[in-house]
């Protein structure tokens, strides 16, 4: 072994909280002020109004408005199926992103444009199209009914399909750039070290994509929870079975039960916030593990 | 027998990356593939690893045909220029990767894997860094992790693609010396790619000089430096002067006949003389044919530009020697040339 010592220590990045760092946009106070004001007006103000309206019911009133069979099952449908849709999108969206990044084929640009369509389409149009397609007399619905005796429209499955439809772009568009930046050498290194293709995917590629995948998942999930237009047509809206929480709010509004609607809205907000917070924390933890 | 490549050709579209290359890598040697960018050296290395498939030719790995084998079946260690460490794994996990992905039957017990990895980390002097992530290491440390990772699978052949290319000059030099020491200890058949002639000459047992997809010359560092097989090798390895000359009966007449030097080359008529700067000796002489046009000092060495019958000849000598003989800008001088290689003028 050579006499030269190569073990020079490198300081670990263990910075405390840094309040100010030089940036190209001048005026920390000014920009922070604008940020807080903007967020307050755009996000916080409407939410505060919602909270105030719901609080008008008092604790007992909130309880009676929310602790009903119908509200609980609507929440189960909305959150449960949004999770299902987001999970399906996480897998399928990863696949789509993979194909779009890794392969060259004729018509790639067109397929790439297809991915964004769920963003652009009015959700009601998507809902009607999906319903027409999956209804027992629709093209796909009729086939599924004949072959498997399956019913899609007006069941939870139909809702899951609608939520999958509108959530796809989120996963594809968050994973795509990360996949593009993934150096091919890491995969080649894994191959040289004896890893099979599955092992390379599982241990090298997937962990690198995980933060982006989780972001896409969270976005698709959040979008699914709030989704209204595309779902109400295909859902059938049977209370307790295929009634989603946003629909419940609309129903309460139509009955002039504004405080009750606000209470449901408030609860949705809290649950969504809690789940997104957990996802964000998970992501922060993952990013910290291999910060560049 | 280590590696034998014969008739390897590879095209990328219109570009001929390799043109019928034959090469033998001997067991236990440290071989350098040296050439400018675009000479095909990295492609050749990637073909050895199985990361690239040649269009034609054959590759034998320890006597067995290997072209049909996937990279993971070849038992070859590969070190990338930019390390290609797994970012989300600690140093320990990076090095253990090759051992952990083995099929269940061949897998060592976890304790044994850990012991081997720790031993390797000691070997590359990174034992205290086992729990760090690659982002927390310097370039030189990352490259040593990459090396340990490649060695972990006990490869039959170690392939290194510009292993020091991304490092700064000082670290590069240390790591180079350290790698030489490591090779002397382990005697693992190794091939490394470089465009740095100094690196190739210092480190390798044998050097393969490549240009435009072909091998120009194979030999020990001394052989390729002292007896370059072509004008390309001459110019690529170190500084060289090119002077027009006329060869007659083994004597090269330079500078319109003012200078006559014996050359062993079988050339007759108009030729180009290749002269290393350190093979030129100058001495002050008011009647001499040379005229000092410039003096540049680099560390302990001095480079002197001499005008010689309308051509420029560069000479090199130690700085204190220059001071001793008292040669300065504008002086005339006598020129003596120790060695000349003459190649036909094209």
C-alpha cells in the first residue's frame, strides 16, 4: 500500500436552520411578505371562512352533522377510492413515463400529448364519456357484462376508473424528468455487479424514483379526493355505496344546509391535510437519505 | 490467458468506432488503452464488459467465448468515470451490492458479506466512512468506493473507464500511485482507459495506443515512448518537433543541410524528422545555425525555441543548465541532436 494517506475527511453537511441565504431575487422581507399575503388571500382566507361557517354549528352540532352513516361512508368512498386510483396511477404512470423516456418509437410525441388530456378536458365531459363507455349498454360495459358479468358504471369500480383517469398526468409528469436524469451508468454498474434486471429495477431505479413517484401519488390522490365532475356521472350516487363526499356537500347546499356543507368540507380538509402531511414527511425523509 | 479480442468492429450509424481490432490482455497485467477522444478506446472497454455488442469479431475471456454472455455472467468489474455509485445507498451497501444480489444458493451469509465489505473498505482506506452516502464524499473517495464495489465480486478482470478523469490533478496523482500499489498486491488482470499519456506511461505494464478505431501500437511504456511505430504515436506521446528533412543513405539532412544526423530508419528522399525536445542539445556559438527566439521556464525545466533555417525547433533542458551555459534570447547557438526518427513525407 502506498504511504500517501487518502482518507481526507470531508465535513458532513449538518447545517442548522438558515433563515437567509443569498438569492437572485432581492429583499427577503419583501418577498416573504408577498408570499404570506398571497397565500393568505388565495388559500387561507377561503379556508378560514369555511372553518368559521362550520364552527357556527358548535361542537354538538358538528358531531350530529358528521357522525352519520351517510357521511362516514361517503368519506370512505372518496378517500378509499382516491387511494386506489392514485395507487393504480403510481404503477401505470411509472410505466408510461418509462416508455416515454426510455424508448423511441413513431408517434411518441402524440402519445406524450395524450397524457395531458385529462388535465385539459372539462371533467364533466370525461365523466359523461366514461359513463357512456362503461354503462351496461356502452361499448366496454356491454362486453364486460357479457364476458365476466361485471358491472362497472354506477359501482365503486366506476368511480375508481374515473379517479384513475384524471390522476394519470400527475404521476407521469412528476416521474418523467427524474427518470430522464437518471444516469444509465448506475444501471450498467448494477448489471456488471451481477444484478438481474428485476434486481436492478427494484434496488437501483425504484429507490431513485421513489420521491418523485410519491409526489405524483400525493397529487393524484389530492386531486381524486376533491374530484366532482367526472365522478358524479359514473358513480350512480347511491347513498352509502357510491356517494362521494363532494357530492354530499352539493346535496347539503341544495337543501340550504350551509353549515352542514361547511362541516363536511372542513372534515375533508382536515383529513386531506393530514394525509398529505404524512406523504410530505415521508418524502422529506427519503430525500434526506440521498441528498446530492 | 486473460482476454483475447479478435477482429472486433463496431459502427454507430455512419461512424466507425472500431475497425477490426485484435488485442490480447495477459493475465495479471495492467494494460492502458490510450488515445484521444473518439479513438474507440471506451467502446472497446465496454465491449469487454458486455455493455456494448460488437458488429463482428470474437472475445475470449480466460479461453472461453464470451460475446454471448451478459455483463452479469462475465465476472468483470467495471469502474466508471463518474463513479456511478448508487446514491440512495450507504458506502457499505454500495460495496455489498454485488454480493447481495447473488442467487440464493451462491449467496454468502450476511455476517460474511459484512466482514468482506469491511475488509474491502479498509483496503481502499474508507473504513470510517461506511455509513456515509456518496453525496457526502469527495471525488477521490467516491472513486475508491466504486473500486471497492467492483472488487467485491472478485472479478476475473477489472475494467476502468477514465478512472481518474473527473478528479483534480493532485488527487489524481495520489490515486494513480495507490492503484499501482493495489495492482502490485492483487495482480488482478486490469484494463484502464485514459487520454492522458502521462497516466498511461506511469501506471501501465503495457500501453495500447489507439487512433480512429484502430490500434496504432502495443508495447511497454518505454517501447512506445522510445520507438513509436507511427507519426501519430510520436505526436500523441509527449512533445515532439517535426522538421522537414532529406534522408540519404541513413543520414538525415536538416535545415537545408546545416545539420546532419544519422537515422536508422529505412527511408530515402524527402522525409519528416521527429525529434524530442530533450534530445536536442544547445550550446552558445556565434557561428552556429540556431537563433534563440524564445525561452519559457516551467518549474525546473526550460523550453527554448530555436529558429533553424526558417523552421522552429523546441529544445528542453534543466533551468540551471541553461543558466550555466548562459544562452539568452537573440543569441546564436550550435545545435546537436541525439536521436532522430524519420518517416516518409506524405
